């Protein structure tokens, strides 16, 4: 290739889930972050239990749910959106659980909540749209995809891998 890192491109899935796991070792674990009004923030670990972890994992299409506290996956940044989250365990989303109110908390990022999930839920699906832009802002790739988590979300022979473990996806192209 004849590229420098100033020419790196990226892809971000849109229209997807407002919850993500960041800083973990795989897509199955990490610090819980929630998107509100287009801004990603964290969840405080006060009263963080397996019930809340199970809701997060189910919302992401995974089984299980082990709760981790005290920034186990590293401290986040930005707003702390939720504190004293209380889920019964059957909710379909973390945002439907009771909590102190958006951005109402007594926490620091050293108290960010995390989860460890199990295998993908059989039959669960996701939908993703992605655009890749070059350094001039020109769109060079667009793809819509629906899948079940068992294969790459971008089945394109030019694309070697897509990493979505740390927020916006990082895409690696096959070199000629």
C-alpha cells in the first residue's frame, strides 16, 4: 500500500443499539455505555447487580449477565447517565429500568458499571448501516446488513475484519 495513517478510514454503525460495551477483551464484556441524545455516557455501579447485567446482555443479544463494578473495565468519560439502576431482570432495555433520573448521580467514573455476557441468544438479530469515508470526506463504501452475530456484519471480499468492541467499528481492508 502507499498510505499513511493520516489516510485511515473508519466505519460507524448507525440506527443500532443505544447500549454498548467498551474496554473489554471481546464483544461479550466491557464497561456499560448508553447513548442519550447522541452522546455516549456511562452507568454508575451503585446497586449494580446480576439483574441489571442480564438486561444489558439481553439488550445486546447475549445470554447471561455477570455484574462488574468499580470501573472493572476502566473508567469512562463524558456524562454519567444513570445511577441507582434497578431492573427486575425481565426488561427489554436498560433504559426501561428505574433509576435516579438522567444524569442525576453521586458517582465518579471510578464507579462505572460493567458486564460479562454469555453466548449470543439463538435467533437474535441485529441491523446495521455503515458508511466508509476517505480523508476528503467522500463516501467510498456503504452497506446495509442484517445478521445473527454468527458472521461478519460486512460480508465483502475486500474487507478482512470489522472490530466493534470499542464503540464505532474499525474496519480493516485487504491489501492488494
